């Protein structure tokens, strides 16, 4: 297993446990560097199996109001790509097993210098990237170079991705497949469980990669319902809301970790009785 | 092989600019649009229909008018104005909207969305949506709503829902963000009519093709009047659709000089401007790679211009490419220079230009006096200025105090 990535190891272990992974999204630097770092550090203990760490961007066109505001808070507090990578390095001093995936838009990466960013991310022990606005048509921009740096490159499969397009979409994908079951921005309505089962079944015909379902999942009950069928459940906007509504940084840290604990409990219930 | 006019590759790239940098949800929609456009372009019935609406609904061809008094005023180059402000709805924007709505109809779409800055594209979109019986939602920043009230009311009269966008600075960039969020949510019935030569491929090339009617007409008209090609072309640039429309049919004519005029706001050196080529660096936004106003960390900066239609931190990718090729000269003029030219045009020609077009006229004011009398200069008068009365009154009041 020496060559297996952290993500591969994580999903293999969870498969053995027959439990779906809890993937948590928070925006790096939201609401400020110190608080965000404390939230990040506490996620694994609270029950996060995989961490998606958002690279804030001024114009997040695929995000709803919650994550838009998170990006603004982070940017106003002075977050940069360099600081995001610094946070990952700090996190890795205490945790060498929980995969961290950076998620964001291409421009901040491009401006940093795509090659330099990939190299710095790999050195900071980032495990993979999700770049919303880099479709497979632009794989030579960052997806293929990322793989050369040992970084996984996750793809989103959406309701508009038809069977003809899946081979192209999945061709260079690694890590896991991020399955979005509703059209819309982050924080929209939750998908219904029946269509979830069908969509995942179709995706499995095309890939052996683990399938994570995200967009619109807010609580433990919903997470358990979706996790019954998927290999992972992604929760983002609901966590980011904990930070927005917190009256103090300390409250933000505690309430975010509490929600993760509840969600993790949902993951344990997802397949109860079906093992 | 044409050197400049046929440079687009299969991935929608002009050199390194352009492309299709969109979320996966939109990717199949963009590919479908491209396929439909490729078919329509070769379809004689579509072209006939487009020509019919351009003539009888838009009012084309627009005149190429010899601006005798402006020519005398500046005392140099012979000036011709391409009168796009005489089109239905008062700007060049409808050339593109009529083309895109015919495509939307072919594709069976029933709901139209658009972004708007000055409101001219919003009005043109609301107009064609009304004509074709489609519902229409226009996203407009709150700053622009305030400074372009007459156009907001026009859109509402035409049956469009104008949705105020409060994010960012409440200008064109933010309106485009919201329109993209709408599109990614309503993928089945919705057609997004982008108003300029930006966005993911095929928009930059498609909008250019619909706007190229400006340059094709100007070319024929100048031959009729002068029996030869013009020496120079001048147009203002926000996203750059009127400029691209005028320039494109002349790109391979080496002897025709082209000048694109960006909005210099309070001056490029102040940082308060909208001159992406003169004050920006390459980046990726709204589906394409182009020159953008941004900070060192890739966060998009706010643009500043008295003209709402030019108040955008990016520029069409084909312009970015032409800039690097050196084929087109991109310059900038300030708010003050544009306002001065605005007033000269009003008084010399009895034409109230849009503040956008006044930027082109301001560059004319700089160049024309230095050029010989036999220098033929074609200027895109992209829109009329009725919408700008409040902005201009405020500005002149401020200056006189």
C-alpha cells in the first residue's frame, strides 16, 4: 500500500468498516487565520474523514450565498494562497493521515502560477484538488500536471453530464468522484434519496473510484440517507453557516465541530442493519 | 490563409486566450450551444431569418455618416460615424440579441436570462424576449440600477424581471456572476444571452459573428462613398463587442489601423479604471482566459468608469489575443476626456452619444487633429446617450462647483 494515496487508504479503510466517509468543507481563512486553523485542526477528532479546504475567490460563480460570504470573510481577513498552504503544513505537523483536498476556482491558482502552486501544494502534503472551472477539456492546464506531482484531481459529475460524456470526464480523474445530484449552486436543496441511488448506480458502471455526494446536505439524518448509497457525503454550506452565525470565534470553532460530530454519527447509522 | 480573422482553435482558444473554463454542469450546455450554432451558421433559412430581423426589426443597415462638422472641428482626419445608435433600442447590442434569440428558439428554450451594465444589453434582451414571447430575467448590479434608471424602467415595460445584484460593487461583473448562477440552476429551459464577446466558447466567437454585421456594412459603405478602405477604425471597449464587430471584417487588411479604447476612469495610474489590457494581467474569469484587473493573489479587482457599460474588469479574449499580436492598438481615455468629447459631439453634430461611445470620440479628439485630411477614420458610435442624462448632469454639476 506504499504507493496508495492518502485518499485511497482512507476510502479502503472505510470500505472495510462498511461506513461512508464524511467529507467536510470549510473555506480557508474563514472567519480569520487563527480561528480557521483551529477549526481545521479539530475536524478529524470531531469525525471528518476527508477535509475539503476552500481556496477563497472573489467571484465564486458555482457557490450559493453561504460560501460566497465565507470567501469574502476570508479575503477580508487577509487570506492568500500562501497562507492556505501554510495552514495545511501546520495541520500536517499533528495529523499525517486525514486527506486534505483543496477546492476552489482556477484564477487564484493560475495567478499564483499553476506549476508553482502544484509543487507547493504537494510539498505541503495536500492530497488533491477540485478546481470547479477546469473541465476535462482543459486537462492539460492542471489536472495532468497535478497527477505528475502526486496530487489527486477530483471531478464533479452533474445531472447534465450524460453517459456519452462520462468517459471523458472520468478519464483522468482520481481520488473520488464528486457527484452533484441537483443543478444549482452550493447550499441548494437536497437531492432525493431515490434519484441518488439511481444516479450512483449509473456512475458505478463507469468508474471504480469512490463516489461522494454533495450539494444541499445539511444534517445527520440527510447525510445518513445519502450515505446509505454513496461512498462519501460532503457537507459544506451548513458548516460554513455555523461560522457565519457564531457570535465569537470560540463559538464558531465549537459549533462547527459539534455539527461535524452529529454528521459523523449519521455516517455510522447510514448502513446500520445493511451490513 | 487569413492571418488574424480565422485564428480560433477547436477548444475555443485564440492563442492562449478564451477557452471553456466553466463548471461541469454548464459544460454540456455550452457544447450543445456550439453544435446548434455551427448548424445554424450553415443554414440558409437561419441566415435569411436573421437578415430579415436585422433589416425590418433592428433597422439595418445603419448609416455610415460623414461627420462634416466634427471633421472641421478637429481639423484633420475625415471622420465617418457608424451609426449603431440608430438601431432599434439605441445601441449595437440588439445585433447580437436578435441572433441569439433565434438560436434559443431553434433549441426550444423558453426562458431568457442576461446580465447588463449600462442596461443597453438588458433592454435589447428584454426587447427580443418580448418579440419572441419568452420570459426574461435580467441581472443588474445595484450601483448600475441607480445610475441607469431609465433603462431599468424600459426593461420592466418590456416585461422583463430586473433582479438587483448587491454582491461586490453591484456592477457588471457581479451581474454576470448571478446570471451564471441562475444558468447553472435552470439548465433545462433557460438560454443565457451573453451581451459581449466574452464568456466561455462559443460565446466570444458567436457574439462577434453577430456583431460583425457592423464591420461588413461599414466596409461596403466606405467603398461606396470613398472607393477605398478606411485608414483607421476606432471603437470603445468594455467587453469589446462593438469593437470586435467593427474590426473583424478588416483584420486581414494590413493597411487598416485599428484602435480599441478602454475606459481609463480617473486615470490608469490611479488604479481606478476599467482598462484591462492597459492595467491588467492574464487570468481566468467568467469562462475565459483574458486580461483581468486583479490583485497579486488572483482576486478580481473592481473596475471604475463613469460609463456603466465599460465598467468591467475583463475584456473579450480575442481582443487579448489581438493585443499580444500587436494587430490592434489598445489605448485608454479618462472619464474627463470622455465627457469632453461627449459634449463636443452633442454640439458639433447634434448627436448625443452614449458615454461608452464618447470614449471612442475622445480618442478621435487626440488623433484626428494630427492626421492628414485624406485619412479616412471610421468611428463606432455604438449607442445613444439618452440613458446617461442623469450621470452627465451629476458630473457636470460636480465639475462646475
